[in-house]
């Protein structure tokens, strides 16, 4: 029978994880990049956002966790000591991040590494 030996009294809980389509694209893009050990990934967004937190956790599977940052805005980035010997910086965001914050961070990094 479908229930097997478990019986009707057992309760089964299944966690449903839903990711918005835009975040799903960003997850897929992380899988497409061949990261180098001297790269840096910066995830921008709200730390209370489930989608952005999931994106951060996924990024940590690609590089040493010291080379993956999760920040809210440029002011927070300025307080973080960046690793030396950076080959490439990959900047992405959850949907909780504003375009203004992402642009400010991008501009800051471009000026920092001129």
C-alpha cells in the first residue's frame, strides 16, 4: 500500500522553497561561471530576504566563504576589508536590492580598482 509500514498516524512535513523567476536566473548564472580562487562575489540585498539569503548560500558553495560578501549598500561595503589579490569581482543582487544601491556599489568598486 502507498503508506507502507508508516501508518496514518505519521506526520510528514515537506519544506517548500520558492524562488522568484529573477532569482532563479541569478542562481543559474552562478552555476555557469568558472570561478577562480582569487575572485570575489558580492551579493547585494536585505539579509531578511529569503531569496537573497539563498543566493548568498549558493554563492558560498562556489568560493571560500571569505570571498563571498553579503551587503546591503555601499556604506556597508566601505566598512568591509576586501581581500587582496582579486582577479574578478562578480556583483549580483537579490530582488530586495534597489538599482540605486547596486549602481552605487558598482561605481565604488570601479573607482577603487582603477
